[in-house]
């Protein structure tokens, strides 16, 4: 039995997700909700045999009985409006906006912890790309402060992302601490308009405390990158991690060194071309989390089961 | 004030020594320096003084350099020390957040300058709107304006104006504009906008004063300088030289030329005595069109990885990196080091 999924939001993220859900063995896109009847995303959905509607979530809630799981791919403030309505309808949600209503999830860090939560949040594309690296370093030493710079091609950032730029930085910063395990976090987002468009780039800086083990830090990062590449094939280190020694007065205290991981994410090219690794990592994580939440074949509890109060 | 019977000033000057100048001192300004600079510029009649981390509010970081003194402490001192000058901040959406702006507004700033890369004006909408709500004067700041033509720049400037900006600046972050480049961009914005227009010039090609004067001829309403030119890259348009050159041209600046020369000589020059030299690396920024604040970071990375700073700057220019991508300096330096090691192994 497949899990019937609704995608709310027919922009870049929603449309990329549509393609990935269509390939999943356990998840099935059945409904796509937009607000613009002429949206390319809705047209693509219709062409793939998905019911595509343009009058917002009202009709999704009418259809509630036909849907087991909602993917929110709108914007943080739209999700804040929609979330209570999904909850009233008993629909579990995987939130791809930076609204941060539910627990923050990164598949390689805490996939199993929040499977039963009615609303899980996927942070941001930059968070999906960088939190695992911070987590990996935090497994081998204390991380007093972590900072990330996420740069995406201008053409891959739609209006939702642009108007959410503060939410991006705030939600990602919080995730570096709450999920990554750093004591303080800061996220920076940059849009680059170069033509041809650049691949998504992420740079992770972790402050390293006295007595850090350089080899262990480097190995932890390399191992995590391999793990990430299992579900985001274009995720890779541009160069081996470098450790720079200098006295840094970070918000987490003075440290003798930092590790710098220079990452690149090439997308699978499902909707936007491969430069849009930011879409790819977000939707790949969304599928991974949805599959983990799907009911076991034996009928154990999961989305859409009686356990979710309606 | 100059004290003479000059005609009314046609434009307004903003001194950014305590913001753009922060790059030149690796963000190490102290409270005492901030107080001395503000007191002196205020007394000379400089109408607006900008104070922030070089990369704007929230810029203190690994990527851009940690501040010696929190910028809010510097702002507090600046607001306390001024008598007539208006105090401005800079913020870049993506680096700073609205909470940073709220905290600065609570301290009593007058002007918020919201900066984006020249093609990305739409990420400033929420920040410009918030600044207007807070009752601040708002300037939109289109960085790296040399990278797009006048028509495209106008299209972006119109967005900032539509969000509520009182003035939109042509910002030559790379100091790459010729006089004609500056003139055409300012003219396009003057012709197409109802709000004010400004120019922020850097001196990598030794054209900052000339570009600023050309901008005034095209009707610019606001100009920026930094005292002694203290700023990113080879430096900014030097405030005291701009004032002197304009007064000599019969353009009233509202600033006392002798007083601001004294500010430069006795207050700012001691902070960084060799400011004003356009060395090869500073010139390369202008020549290759690279964001000025990359310079010190590139010099440090060149030393750390044993590569040539010129090679780093030229590669950054080829990659068309934009303001904020200081992490790419490490990326390029590490790659150059690896290429050199591979070449050596092959011989």
C-alpha cells in the first residue's frame, strides 16, 4: 500500500518534489495545490496524472479523506496559517518551509527520533546541507560555535525563498545548535546571479576547542559526506576539509582553530537543472523522511492510521 | 559648517569611516576610536555618519571577521557623541536579520541603509518596509553595480523605491567603474526614479573623487566618503579630498574643508597610517571587478596556503563571486595550493 501525498505549493520546491515522489516505491503524489492556475508546476502535475487545484488548501481539506500525508512547500507564513487546519483534519505534515513549528529533522542525524510527530520541519536547504557536518564534528569534539555560508544561484531562489530570507538564516542558525550540536550557531545566505548558474555551495566553519583531534575531525566530515551522498548523489566536498589555526574570538569563546568544509551540491535535475542542488537536497530529504514515516507493510501505526486523531 | 555665504548644498554627504572603514582594520574598531571619529566629523559638519560591522549589522563572523567591539556598543557611543549628524547603519539581508535592525533602532539611529547585490533587490523588501515602519530614513544600496548595465540597474532600483526607499545608491563595491560607467548609471536612476539617487565610490582605479563629481553633474542627491579613504580594497572616496575638490569647484558641501582635513590627519590617519596607497592588489580588485572587502582576507589566505594573492583575486573575478562570498577565497586558495602541489609532483 502506498502513502497518498498532497503537495501544497506548486513552485520550484513543490514541483521538484513531485518528480521525486513519482519515483518512490512507498509514496504516491495524488494532489497538488497551488494558487496560480497558470503555474507550470500545476501543469506538470496534471500531465503526470495528479489532481492539481489552484484554489488553496480549502479543497485539500475537502479531499482530506483521500490523502495520508501533506508536504508543505509554500512559505513560512503560509504554513503558519495552514498548520492548525492540517492538525484539525488529522493530517501529518512534512514542512519544507522554514516555519519551524515542528521538530527539526535531518535524515542523517535524527530521522528516527520524530517519525511519530504530526508536523516535522526540514529546516532549510542550507540546513539540510550543513547541519550533518556540524553534527559529525560534534561527535568527535565540542563545537563551541558553528557558522555556515550557503550560496545558491539566483535563478534557483523563487519568491518564497527571497521573502523568507530572515527565516532562512534564523531557522538554519537554530538547527546548527538544536540538531547539529554546536553551542552557538550562525547562518548566512548569499544569492549569486552568475551565468551560467553556479552549483549550490555550502561552507561550514566549526570552532575547534583546545585539544581537538585534527584527524578525527577530518575523518568524521568525510564519513558524513559519504553518508549524505547515499540519498543526495550530487553532495560532495569540493576539497578535503582544512583546519586553520588562528586565535578566533567566537560567540562560543576563544578557540585556537577552525575546520572549514567546502561543499558543493549538484542537483539531480528533476525540475530545475543540476545547478539547483538547493532544491534537490530539500526534496530528497523530504522523500527520505516521508518513506521513514510510511506505515510498515504489517499495518503498524503510521500516517493516516487511526492513531492520528481526526 | 563652512561659515561662508555658500549657495545651499545640492547633495548630502555620508561618511562611512566607521562602517566601510571597518574592513581596513579587520573590524577592530574600539569605543574610543568611534567616539573620536564621530565627535570630529560631527564638528566638521558631516551630515550623516555610518557605523556598523563592515559587512553590516550581524556581520561579525568567521566568514567576515569577528568584531573587536560589538557594533551596537559602537553605535551607542556614536549616537551619544553626535550633536547634529544623523547616524546610519548598513545591513545586508542574508547576513543581518530584522532583529538586528530593531536593536539598532532602539538605540536611536536615524538612517537604515539596506544593501543587496545589484540583481537581488527583492530580498530587501521586508527590511526596507520594517525600517520605514520604524520611522527611519531608508537608503537602498545596490552593491557591485558595475556588473549590470544602467537599464537593468534601474529595474532593480525601482524595486527598492517601490518598497519605500527614500534614496537608492549606485554602489561601486569593486571600485571598477570608469567615469562614464558611474555617470551613465546615476543618470539612468535619476531619469527613472522619483526618489533620491546616490553614488558610493571606491578608489581602486583612482577614480573615486572623479566618479563622485561626475555623479553630482548627473544630479546625484547623496554621496559617500570615508575619511582618509579608510575602507575596503584600495579604499573609499576620501571624504576630505571630495570636500576640498568640490569646494574648489564651487559646489557647497555643508562641510568645513579645513576641519575635515584635520579629522583625517589627526583622528583617522593614526588608525591606519598607510591608507591611501593603491598597491597592485588593490588595483587588481578594480581591474578584475572583485568585491573590495575580499582584499585582506585574500592576503591572509595567500600567506596561509603559500599562493599568490593576485592569482586568488583574478580567479574570484573569473568566478563572478559576489559580496558575501568570502568563503570562496579559501576555496580558491586551497585549489591553487593543490594545483601547485600536483604540478610540482609531476615534474
